[in-house]
C-alpha cells in the first residue's frame, strides 16, 4: 500500500520555489517556522504532534535542501506567507505577482 504524503513537493530550491512551498503548506494547514524542528510542532487544539514520524523525516530533508540552497533566504521566502497567515500582510513586502498569496487591505485589518 502506498502512503500519500500531506507534505507538498516543491518544484525546486529557488527562492520562488520555496515561497510557493510555504504557500502550499499554509493552504494545507501545515505552516510552521522553518527553523523549528517539525517533530516539535503540535496542534493547538489537542496538543498532539502535527506531523507523523515519516513526515518529520521528509520535512527535515526538505528543509535541509532549502537551507543548503538558499541559507537565510528560506526565512525571507516564508516571511510574507507567515505575515499573510497572521493577517499582517501590510507589514510584509508582498509580491503582487503571487496570485496564490491573498493579501488583505489595510481597511480589512482594522
């Protein structure tokens, strides 16, 4: 039996690929800070581990690839996605060419 992963697969390790991966993680409800160990991420509502052991291994490998390719650019790629997820898009430099990153107006944030 083949197990289907919940972890989106990036198209590559460019800044844009990593940004798109963060967007896919956000859209899947799996967004977490890349400097955190995925094994330490828990669901707020239940306190249960968010990722399975298999997913933790997969995420660690992906993050290792990302940081090897982009170093601090990994956090920079994720920043506008995190700000958007928190409803703080106005504090991030959001690339308007990112159609999948829904931005909110200042009026909506007040």
